C-alpha cells in the first residue's frame, strides 16, 4: 500500500522549461523551477523555489506552452533524489513530480 504523498502548489514559472528524452524509457521529461511567494504578517515575504519534473505527454505540452513568468497551479507528488558529490558526500533534494498543471490566465 502506498502512503499519501500529494502536493498542491501555486506559483510562477521562473526558468525556461527544458524537455529531454529519458534514455532508458524513451519518455519525454520536462523540468523547470516554480517560485511561490507567501505574504507574512508585518509585510514580510517568504519566497520558496521548487524544482518541478513532469513526464510523457504532459512534458511535451509544458515544454511547448509554458514560459517564464507564467502563473501555474501544480498537482503532483514529492520525490527525494540522492547522489554523492565530487567529495563523496551524500546529497539529497526534494523535487515535485507534476501530474496535472493548470496555466493561470495571463494579464490583459
């Protein structure tokens, strides 16, 4: 049984989506960064950046339609990736794997 792992994220695309083909599966992979701003009491802002990945048909659509500065609503799940750096130290990061993306209307 899978544990619950669900993310709903709203923010702005701050990097150009990059589409590539995953060699072992021949599926498209699209990656980009979304910045989410939360306004705190007292006027402070909390800014968070999230690496987003999506696969298959959605990856191709995102690569063709989403540009920097576009508002997005993303539904997906979190995934932890692990690697060793050049010094042999264990590193990790959390990415959001997008399963559904809504593009917010542009400003008129």
